[in-house]
C-alpha cells in the first residue's frame, strides 16, 4: 500500500537522505537542515514536502513553497511553487509522480500552482495538465565603469547602459517594510506580494544577504525590488530577483541603478521576469538578452559558468488574473553552495 502525505519534521532526515542518494550527492538541501527548515518548514511541525511511502521506504518526494508562509494574508491567493520533485524508477507503481501532484491540492489549499525552472522536455507534460508554459525573459545593463571579467562580448558589440529616470532606490529595513501598508504594492495579479512577504522572504534569509529597495519618485506608484550581489573571483554582479508594485517604476530606476552598480562595484545587473512590459525596461536602458546570441551574461555563480541560461516555467491559476514571475519565485534563487560551517 502506498501512502502519500505531508512530511513530518522527524522525517526530514529521510527526505534529505533521499535527495543525497537519488537527486544529487552533497546538494544544499541534503546537507543543511537550516536551509531545509527555512525553505520548507511549516509552523505546525510538518514540512512542505509530500512523501510517497511504502511502509518505511521513501519512493518519492515532492517539495513545494507556499507564498502564504511569508505572509498569512496571502492565503486567499496562495501560490504553490513546486520545488524538488523526484520519484524512484522501477517502483512498480504506475503514475506515482502524477498521483503525488494530484494529492497536493488536498494537502494545501491554493489558487495558483506553478513551477519555475523546469526541464526543457517537460512543457508538453504540463500543458497536458492544463498549465500554461513559457520562458522568463532576461534583461540586463552593463556598468561602463567596471572591467569586463564576467561577460563574454564580441569585439565591437554595443552594450546597454542604465540611464534616465528620476526615481531613487530607498533601502528598506525590516522595520520600514513592516511599517508599510499591506496594500502599498498591491497589484491585480494572481500572485501578489506584500511588504511583509519581502521582509520574510528576503531580509530574513538565513544565508543570502538580500537588500530590498523601494522605488520612490513621481510618475508611478510604489514598488519594491529585491536585489543581491553574486560574486566570482572578485568580480561582482547585481541580481534583481523579485519585484512587486507598479511596473512603470522600472522605467524610472536607470540612474539610481547605475549609482548602485558603482556603489557595489558590479559589472552588470540583470532582471529575470515574465509578465512585465518590455517598454519599461527599455526606458531604463535595459536590453533583452538573447540566450542563443553572441553576448554571454553568466547566470550561474555557484559554481561559476560563463554561459547564458534559460528559465522555463509552467503555471495554472483559477483566479483568471495575469501572473508575474521573477527569478526568486519558487526555488530558483537559493544557495547551491553553503559556508563550510553552515548548520
């Protein structure tokens, strides 16, 4: 008999062992209980993992991240972001992986279910399940005041430079975010985010040093950006990993972003997203990167690989509203390498 249910806290070592043996040896979620608890721990003592059990044997796991974990007020439009999903081969149980996905609806109420960073061969499967699939677009700008150590650029190529806009980036503390009205950056989308979400998801991250900025200026409503620095061999990049609020604010950040890149000595800044209009990026000086083109803006820093990347997604929502997806949605912006003394 196969049992599919949420994972109890005392069973997490079995999940971590499963990841290490059947997904990737030494994976961050197999070695750090602190990261596992932060990303998937529930307040009720269980974890946001489904396990498929036959007796004491783990046959499969399905991790997910619920947006209501970062702000309970999001429960009405709770989004389930599928994470690490693995079923053993030759279990003798037909369709076990899909059975686990179907069981998720009973375990966790939600209005939207999505996955960010799927395998290139999986979109047809998701479309058959009535998901909408697509690809995140990547926009970038280059700092002309830093040497080219991370980028690979053909001789004579014109590179985009941040420009224009009179808005400023105001660094937000936890107290400042908690003082913002919950609806300050509200948007009529299927997966809204709040100041409390940004506080819990980013400023309270146990390993990554995120910074959250409010875009302040005339001509647009408030917006929040989550940014972190990625580094390789002393060269640095700014990763804009999440956004909430008025998309028009993006058009106004060019000058402030150029200043921030100088402050952080960053060679470039990038912004992965789907659902935000290109026109706002263009106004700020961003260019859309062709992942198959001659310009290489590296995406992988843990370990560093000098090549472009792709991020495919699939989403299914009952809200009838548009979805805005950024890099940090789901488990795409999490550590792959942890400090040697990490718990």
